[in-house]
């Protein structure tokens, strides 16, 4: 059974709209922007072996700190970045140790 182009487009449009409005995203480029004291997106899904890069778009320094101690960026100045390669499946929660109200989650499949 084949799907018509219009049905396929409608399904993809719905999928994209859901991903954009749900506050999470499945990584294509695996980049998290740090802006306005938030991680954007706050939740991201990636594949095992993918690398996530956090880019600080704020003027204030921030950190990317795993709640389990798996990774810790140190201070990332405005315009700077930090990358980490995720080798194992799981759910990885992180925060900015300077601004603990900033939180995020990486889900590795």
C-alpha cells in the first residue's frame, strides 16, 4: 500500500508542528542555544554517539552541568560553546550551576 504525497505531507507537517510546539526536538544538528537564561530546546532526543553542542547567546556566562556528574562545561562566556558526545542510551538531565533554575534534558536513543 502506498501513501499519497498529500497524505505523507500532512503527516510530516503534523509531526513537525508537534515537535516544535512540545518544547522538545529530535536533533538534526544537535545544538542547544543558551539564550535569555534558558536552554533552547529544553529537551532534545538524539542517537547514541551523537554530539550535542551548547552555544551561549547571552552576555552572561553559563555552565552545562550533568546532574549525575557525567559532564561539566565550566564557565561558557557569551559567544562561547561546549560540546559533549553521548555514548550510551539514557535520559540525561543538566543545569547551569550558576543559574540553577536553568534546566534541560537530553534523551539518547
